[in-house]
C-alpha cells in the first residue's frame, strides 16, 4: 500500500512538473536564434567577406552552425576570444588563410580614391557593402571616410587601380596613450 | 540646507576621502608679483583650446589683425572662438604641435607680431548690472571664455542654466604643488575677481556663493576677505591644504557635504563651480570688453633662474617663456638631442605632461610650466621605469579621492578587461595621480588609467561605427533585394507586353490593311500554289530562298505544303481588306510615295523572309538530327520574326505617310510655295529610305534576339546574381 502511495505521489509530482515545463516552453518560447544575434554583435561589421561569407551576419549564422571561429581577420584575436567565450570553446589562432597581408600593418585603414584617376565606372560603388562610396556613372567618386569600414572590397574591382587603402590619420580625438612610446620619444 | 549654512558660517567643513600632502613648493613663486613679459615675435594659436568643437576660420594668411579681433567664429554652442592676443599679420595657418601629451599637430594660426599692440575698438561697459542675462551670456560666449582651471569647458554653457542654483562655488583652492598663478591673481586682482563673481551672481542668482581657498595662501585670503567684506552673500571658506581639494567634486564635498553621483554633473544638485581665473576673465570680458587673450602662468622649477608668475598672451611658445625666465641649462632643449633633455612639464607635477617640443603654445587651460632640476624631480629625468610588482599594500585605495579601488583597476587595465574597468567606475577617476604618488612599487597607476580610458572611449567609438556599418549593410541588402524584385517584375511585365504585342501584331497582321504585306503574301501564295501543282520532287519555295532547301527531304516538303496553305489563307484574308487603305489615299503624290515605299518594303520584307527561312532551315537541319522539340521552337521563333517584320513594315508605311501628309498641308496653305513642297517631299523620301535601312538592321537584330531568346532569361538572371 505504502509503495502504491509513493508511486502515486511521485507520479503526481512528475506530472505536475511536466505540465509546468510544458507550459513554460510554450509561454517563454524564444523566436529565432539569439546566439546568432550575440555572435553578430561581437563581429566587427566590416562586411568585408574575408571569412568567405557575404557579410558578418551570415558568418555569425555559420559559426552558430559549427563553422570555425577563427576566420574573422578584421576582428583579430580579440573577436576570436570573445566568440570563444560566448560559445564556450577553445580559442584558436587566426586562420592563416585569412590573416591580413596588408603592408600597412594592422592599424585601421580607410579606402581612398585618387580622384584624378577615377573614370566614374561605378564598379566600386557596387562592391561597397556599406554604401560608403559616393558617385555616379561618368562622375568622379569619393569615399565617405566616416562610413568606410576599411573592408578592402572596392580595391579589386577598380579597373584603373585608383583606390588605395590608407591608414586613418592619428588625431587628438583617436590618439592612444602608449606608455612605452612616450618613454623613448625624444624631443625634436 | 540649514545645517550646511550653519556649518559653513562656523567654518566647519566636511572632508573628502583620501588625499595626499605632497611638498608644496609654492614659495618659489608665491612671493613675487606677476610680471609682464615682452611680446614674443610670433604667436601660435591652436583653433581648439577647450573641450568641444573648433570654430570656423575668420581670417586668411596675410590678413592684418588687431588685438582682440576674433579669429574664429562658430554656430555650434560647444565651440568657443579665439581672438588675436596682439596686433600683427597672419603669417600661416597650418598644423603645429599643440599642448597635448601626444605631441600631435593640430591646425594653428600663426601671427607675426608687429609690436604695436593696437586694439580693435572696444566697448567698455561701466555698469554691468544694466545688462540683461542674454547680453552677458553673449559677451561671455563671444569672448571665448572656457574654464581656465584645466578642463576648458565652455563657460557660457555652464552659466546658462535653467535649474535653481543653491551654491555658486568659486574654486580658488589651487591644490597642486608649484602652481601659484591663481594665488597671485587673487592677491593682485581681487577687485576684478569679485566683479566677475558679481556678474555670475547676476546670471545664476545662487542662494550662496562660497569661495573655496586653501589655507596656504594667506595673502590671497586677506585680499579676498577685504574685497568681500561688504557682501553678505559671499563667504570666503578657508580650507585645510590637501591634494586634490581643487577637484570639482572634492571641493563640493568639502564645502557642502554633498556628493555628486557617478556620471552626474554638479548642476544636477544645484551647484555651479567656477575657477577664479575664469571669474577674472569674465569681468575682463563683460566690463572691459577684453576677450580671453591672456592668462597668468606660473613659470617654476629649479631649472629656472628666475621662476615667477607672468602674464602670458595665449599662443606664446613655451620657448619664449623659458628664455625670459632663464632656463638653467643655457642650451635649449631643442639643440641637445644626445644628452638627456631637461624635461619641461606643462601643468603641475601630478597632473601635467611632458612637452615634447618647446614650440608648444600656451593655451586657455595651461596654468603652469614646470622645469625641474635633476635633484628636484629625478623621476622626470629617468625614462626607464622603476615599476615593480604590486605588493597589495592598499595605500592607493586609502588616498583615492574618488573612493575607487586603484589596484583592482590596475590589474583590469593591464588585462584590458574593459567591462570590469567600467564596473569598477574607472570613469569616476579624476586623474589626480594621488595613487601613483603614494605607490611604494612606483607603479604609474594613473598612466594605466589614462590609457584604459582612451581605449574604452576608442572602443565605444568603434562600437558606434560598427553598429552604423551594420545598419547601412542591412539597408543596402534590403535595397538590393527590392531592386531585384522590381527588376524581375519589370522583366515579367516586359515579357508579357512583348507577348501581347506579338499576339496583337499577328492578329492585326491577319486583318491588316498593309498593301505591302498583302502583295507579298499574294505573290507567295501564288508561287506556293503553283509549286504544289508541280511534282512533289520540286521545291515549294521561291527561287530567292536558300538553295539548301532544294535538296530537302520529303519531310520538309510536307511541312512546306502546310505552310503554303496557311499563307494562302492569310493572303485571302489580306486581299479582302486590301481596298480600304488605298481608298483613303487621295493625292497622287502620296500614291507615288507609297509605291516607292512599297518597293523598299518589298525588298526589306524579302530579306526578312530570307532570314526567317534560313532560320527555319537551320531548325529543320537540327530536327533531322533527331530533336523535334527544337524544330517546333525554331518554327515559333521564325513565325515571331515574320510577324514582327510584317508589323514593322506596316508601321513604317504609316509613319512616312503621316509625315508627307503634313507636308501636303503645308504645301496647300503656302500655295505658291511649290518648290518648298517639292523639297520637303524629297526630304521625306530620303527620310523614308533611311528609315527603311535602319529598320532592316533592326530586324536583323530582332531575328538574332528571337533565335537566342531562350538564352536571355539565363543571362539576365546571371546579371542579377552578379
């Protein structure tokens, strides 16, 4: 008899919790995949496609589906670290194939159109993922520096090679303290 | 509130947490009066000398400027104008090293001084109490006054506030060692300072005005007490000397016991804090109409033989000041690169920074130039850091006036853990340097925080930028998708329209009144009919058709028979409707023209036919290879081409007709102008011919298009995907 009661009680409890869980799963159902959004927030949003995906969001989606986390070259190690933290996986070094081979170093760059060479073909405008190039057919184009993510995608399509990547000039506003540098800097 | 006043009146003040007592070193300069310096040869004025934005240039290279003349103006409220400190000629506007720890260059105006010191016309105000608030604020804004204590916040914004002000606090603490600029200013210009305070009183109408001054300035205290003895509202509060009493939040805490919340401004608690030097500048600006063009700077340090406070015009290069005060190492820092350069510090020893170039100009916020000797400040000469590991003594936390946890901050800063730093309220750090001063391990704590702050700000900017990039990228994607859909729809519509017109044309072609087509069809039908009567071996096509067909098989023969039947039916129908258009034609000239056109069109139509036939041939050959569907398609294409050719022919005939009609009308109205009419007719003829030629070309193109129609959708979709 006691056993029966025990089974009954446990069964009731099980049913109760089952009902609660079932209700919660319906009531607190999450639309979409929040992990993709979180990953997307970590990516640098240069939309450069160096990872092999057409933009940061598709790569975030791919990472959520098990793609390697070390393909974001503009984000660098910081981003890889953050993604690893988020997904609870090991930090991997940046994929060799995706390492920046820029001669300008790793500093942020922006595209620059040598305006006298521009023929107004609009090819770079079509390539720009963030609409940071202003111009029209047969009119000179120019880059909106503030909008340019430095993704490099406009350089290849230019038929006259009039686009180059330039480092962002250092100003008071974006200057970074560098303790080591200050120590060795000599008065001119 | 009551208790605060009571305590203030009893001179019992509160205390802020922490603080240090570094050697004051103020006696070097405090005993000597403020000296006037001879004018420098050149002034270098950075466009931006304050927090906010720089103004727009008002002068050009070569302009002659008078003393007090504005050099920039601005519509932005956060921008503060600058003025010519003396008369001279603008010799250059270019980038030059400015007073900033980075040693970076910013846009500066160079003025070659003409030593005349000629003022622009001034409007001296005898009684400022008659001015309205807006007038005073405008004067302050136009005079380019920014907080002279160090931060350089635009003063006209600080004093143009809506909320009720309980306390106006005048910051005369000047707590940093060595600096005595405000001390001397108070001794010598106490009346002017009190005037400035009165102006602020008129603007802000505070309940109380408290002047916070440290007890190490007895002369200044006396001067102020003397100047304010008749004014009940103002009380001079003598505070114990402790660094950093002069910090805004610290001074508020000492005087009122209130703490300004993290991230909040004093104005939110009804408190406004102004520096004494700013008060002096305000009175100068409002009463004497002298914009902010000069300030008192303490030139001190044992490396100077004549340390003293001096009146310095803004824009004076530091090199000029060092020359005037007898910089000990007679060789200036510029000419001694191999030897370790004697350091020159702008600002006080705790919060200042080494200047890397002695062309750096004095700006609105520079209050001290410190040139220490080696015995005085060995650390300034020693570039190698003596930093050792943190021993967790906790002294830094004890002295921190913001009650932060400096060692925790240090670890997080080294690890670049920005989240943790923000959690530890790094942005409440006032950069006072007390922690670094007491650190037994000689860790330059405050430097770590400065770096971390800059990094976090940079990161915030990047985050904003990446967010913007994301929005733009997504907007672009959406736009492209929309474009694609729109294009597809357009393609569909165009295709539908094409189909519709095609059907219409074939239908019309059947019932059309085109004499050309009718004649053509008739000829064709006759030929075909005659062919049919001949033996099956002979070909049913006209002699102009491709000879390949001559050797055609039975299969093709059968088909051609069917075709011939269709053509006959068509011809009949055409013949029926034939009469109507011809009846319409009335003038003989037109008739002629039509004839000509017919000839041209016949030719053209023939060519078109040839082409259609050849395409038919091709398709037939293909069909022989076994693909019957291809055959069908080709036939359809051929039919389409034919129909088009017909329609074109019809259209063309109509157009020149109408044109010639017009000419006709002209001719009749002119009457005698027969000649003209003839010329016009000739022109019309020529035009018709040219058109016919063009049309021919077009038809060829059309045929090609028709034959490659299957490919087109592929192509267009390819283009889209590109």
